[in-house]
């Protein structure tokens, strides 16, 4: 399919939609780069993690495990477990990508993040008949570029400013996630799911290898599914 001005406008729409979340993610990337630099990680390794793994929470976990001399199988397994939530994202997006080529789906899979999923799925709900690939391309690509560049900034800024990783810049990402979740809580099952996740995050915080994330996600999803199935079907008005 030839590239058209419509595709360009869709990409710009994706960039615009994800912009607030990118702004919140940039300090998180800077902190990662600074922390990697402070721990003596070679610059190319830190940059490769952002360019090839492209998963903020998992990169911080990998960095911690590397600092503790964990074995590579443990690091790979732990990072994989933490990223299992992306399987849920991918399953939700199956109806959106049926018409995409294998290469396009692979690219979308690599750029699948909490932020790109949130804005793309919201777009799908608002315009279910409209193709989303170029919208996703703009948003996901912009997030990827910002994450890699913010890591570079953090690597060098961490060498210039002592203790940059302790400035609390990562709070911006927490605020962003709150902004992602709150608008989606439109049903009682959604609120119960969120409440379960909040309780689980507290109860299972100290589980090793960040397993608390996985346990919490499974519990929250189970509560959401069970309560959704028990909800009376909507009647036509």
C-alpha cells in the first residue's frame, strides 16, 4: 500500500496522543541511564538494554540483578516473567491487527508498551472501523525514540551530576500510569480489578525477583473476569 498523507496524519495523531505519556516516561529513562552509569555499566550495554529490551520496569530489574551478580538464566527468566502482562495486551489487540502483515505485527509487538497499548486501544474504542497501524506506528515509534534518547541523556548526565538517580524523577511515570488507568475504570468490575491490584501490590511487594507483579496481575485479572461474568447483561434501550 503506497504511503499517503492520510497515513502521515494518522502517525501525527499517534504522536499527539502519546505525547503526555512520553513526557512522563523521559525522566524514567534518564533515571535508568544515570543508575546504569552509577553502577559502572558500560555505556553500550545500558544503551543496548533500552534499544533491544525497551521495557522500563524490566530494565531496572535486570540492572539490579546484574549488580547482584545474578546468572543470565535468572535475569532472562525474571525479566520474562515481569513482562508477561504484555501477553494480555497482545491478546486484547488481536482483533486490531488481523489485516496487518507479519512484519507489521512483529514491529507492533516490539513497540508494545503500557503507553502504546493504552492510547491505541482507546483509539480503537473510539473508532473501531478505522485501521490503527499508522496511528500505532507514530505513537510507538515516538515512545521508542524518546526512551532511547532519554537513556543516553541519563548516562551522561549521571556522570555530570552526582546522585541524579536519587532525585525522584521516576514519580512522573507513576503519575502517568494513574492517568492511564483512571479513565478506563467505567464498570464495577474495573474498580474491583484495580482495588485487587492495589492490595496485591502491597501484600506481595517483598516477593523475590519481582514475582509480586505477576501474582498481583493474575489475581486482579481473575477478580475482574469473575465479576464481569457475574454482571447482568446489558439490555437494549
